[in-house]
C-alpha cells in the first residue's frame, strides 16, 4: 500500500515538472532543457531516497517485532558459488518465537518436495545490535525436529535489502541468503508442507 503511494507521488512530481514546460507553450533553449533534466534527476533522486527511507523503516520495524520474511533472490554457497533463485520459494520467515527456513531448487529432488529443505522450528538466543553505519543485526538459533541452525541477519542501513548467514549443524550447512526483508503480511512466499 505504501509502495503504491510513494510511486504515485513520484509520478505526480515528474508530471508537474514536465507540464510546466508545456504550459508555457514555447520552445526550450539548450540551457533550459539542461536545467529541466537536472530538476528531473534531482526529483527522481529525492523520490528514491524517500522511498528507500520509508521501506527501511518498515523493514526495521518488522525485524524488531520478529514478524518478517526475508525473500531471497540470491543464495551463496560456502565456497562463494552464486545461485539465482525464486524469492517465492527461498526465504527465512520469522513469527515471534517461530522460524521457517526454506531452500528450493527447481529440477532437483529434496525432502520438502521443492528440490530442497524446509526447517521449521523454535527460536532461541535472540540478539539485536546496530553498527556505526546504521546496519541492523539479528542473531538467533532455530531448533527444528531433526536439524538446528544458527542464523545471522543483516539489514542494510537504507532500503530493505538484507543478508542472512545460516550455519546448520550438518557438514555442508553454511549458506547465505540475500534478498528483501518485508513484513510478514506483505510476503509472496510459498511454504512446503514437508518440514524437518
């Protein structure tokens, strides 16, 4: 809802700038065109900054309230291998004292039926912190029925981009999620019915 409002504001600002030149009904000089482009760039930059600030506030509040989903569009393996993935199927979801971590690789077999694994468990040992640059951190453990993992989430100081480092208690259990951190009500994810 807020995303649509911010987009509408940006369109109105850019439209007002463009309309002002048409309303005068004259041909613009090179200098006037240059100034108009400069104004448009400044308006887009201000709109982007306002938008990033707004989505950061929403993401930070969701992180503090333990009511969020990190929708991952990129995964990094323990040797740095980059894998582009669907953010609808690869995510970390937190709801107060419960968490769901899901990996899904289309075209592969896995215990969750989506080519990966889904860990569903309780959260323990929560720790919050913030660095001098304004990045927020959340660290916790997830205790599932057959698997445990340590999760460290970093929310960037602007926008809602976040990284999550997951260290499961298996031999190849280190993986990094990167994507957008959104409130749970705004998520578009699909959870498998097969948990561990």
